[in-house]
């Protein structure tokens, strides 16, 4: 078996000279030395939600440290492993942990794993995250099906698609009108109904973090139309849509960030976020499995 770790160390020094496509191709080539599986769907498992990867059968597990150009997660609740195998009869590749702008990574580094999933063959991306609830009636542990997003850091210039465009990845000006696939969202609603739990839909807003938002910022985010707030997801969605992938995204509401008028604003903490996401993991797993099981035999 090739020394994949050694490849990563030698390639890290030259990463700056490689294009985004070349880095993703090298990462995918390294994964292929460990398994012949061609994933149909890629999964990005957010804070506290990585246990879904444990349900993947016939699994090949590859630490991020063994994949060329992959950064190292530094946040609790992100294991830092790529898990490939079968889930609900579908070949999948699950990223057990992601990267964030607040860790100091560039937008291009944040989306490298997404681009690698595409190079491996995945044309569906299912993204999960932990988020603070902004809409009335939300409770910690609820799941929110994302129907649209507001990417504040992206609108301010931290966009993974900035710079020269590689037409082999996608078009210069990709549209985000239908970024969240309508058919996949319908499957998610059906899966939730079959499992007997509510699944609301809403708009996710991304902020850069790492601090939690001030009360005034939370009110502003709600005013501009956000139902949940988090520090991830939008860069990966932009990269996936750019590459022609169909996207489904689900937030686990880990805390009520903006309570009803007159109620005291609670002070969030990361341990609470991780614990709540882990408790909601069973419903999330059932939802993802239901969506995968509903995929047609052929695309």
C-alpha cells in the first residue's frame, strides 16, 4: 500500500502552486488507493453529528491526515475522518468533520473536501450542521430543512469561487436560485413524516465566527430573513452547485439563539451545542437514510 501520509507531506509544500482541481484530484487519487468504491452521495457531518458515519457498512476509514492537501480539524465534535461504504443500499463517502473559516483556513481549503467528493464520483451532497435557532417556535434538538441561505462572509468577499475560474469545475457565474434540490427536500419531508417527527423548512445564515453573535446581531439576522444561524455550510454548497451537484442541507437547532420577546437571552456554549446535536443524531440519521433509500436506482 502506498505511503499516503508521505504523499501528503511532500505535496503540502507545493499545494500553493496547484490548482483547486489538481488538489482535489490528488486527494481523490489517494483515496482510491484505499478503496475501489465510487460514492454516489457525499455526506458532510457537522458538529456533534458524526455518529451517522458509524452506521456505514463495509466501511473504509481514512484519517484526513492521510489525504493530500486536507487540513486538520481543530474543533471538538469533528473527528477528522473520511468514511466510505454503504448506507441504505447507496455507496457513500462521509466527511466526519469539516473545516471553518474561523479556524484560519481559506475558503478554498474549506471546500477542498467537497471538491474531492465530486472527483470521487459523488453527484449528490448531503450537508448537516449545528445551528442556533432564530425563528419563533423552535426548540433545541429540532431539525431544520434548509431551503435557502444567506452567506454573509461570501457576500463580503470570502467566496471559494473567487479568482480565476476553472471551467472543468464549473461555470464562472453559477446560479444559486435552486441551490437546494427540490426533489431531495421532498424526500426529506417524506422521510420525516414516516419517522413521525416534524421537519420545518427555512433560511440558514452563515456568519464567520468564532464568537457567538450579540443580541443586536441576532435581531439583525432575523430581520433579514434568517431562521437559523451557523458558521459553516454555505461555502460547501457554493462549491457543490458550481460543480453540478444536487444538494440537501439540514440544520440541527442546538440552541434557541433568539428567544421570544420578553424571555431571557441564554448564553450559548460549545459543549451544549455538541451535546444537543448528539442527542438529535438519531432523527438526523433516520432522515438521511430515508432520503438515500428513496433515490431511484439510476439517476
